[in-house]
C-alpha cells in the first residue's frame, strides 16, 4: 500500500467504513482476490468440502482494527512466523456467519426422544 492509500484507509476506518468499500482501489483488490480464489468460497471449501460461489472478500484483520492492511492479500502473522491470507473470498452465508450476523441453525432436537 502507498502512504496515500494507507492514509485513506485509516480515515475511512475511523469515520466512514462504507466509503472504503466503494473506493475504486478496493474494487480492484477485491477483483484480484476473487480471481485468485477462482470465485470459490474458501470457508465452504475448507470446512464443508463443497464449492460455492464467492461474492464477498473478507478481511481477516478487520478494516477498523488494521487499516494499514486493508488492501494487502497477505500479512505476516507474528504468532506463527508465517505469511498468511488477510483477504479471502467467501460466499454471502459464510461472511455473515464469520461476522456473527447469522445464527447457525440449531442441530439439536427440540425434545429428547424417549422410548420408556
């Protein structure tokens, strides 16, 4: 990221995050990430072993917490001493689940089946 991009991302994170996602530079990076992931949801592929079309690019290091990484596909994780993905392609459902905006369907039965 250039200094100007970093400054703009920091300003957006502090005042109006929505404007960041309308920024032409973000649109370019978003397209690069989706193409790199072949428009496949990386969470569905890893967790559920299924392929679903990705429509969203998710920040592992959220924009408000790390605006300096807002346009970076990779970052150096000091905990693992490795370069890891910062931007990943997700389907709409996975993106909502990751953010906690969607409550997963309860898999437990409403009542315990008894055969006394």
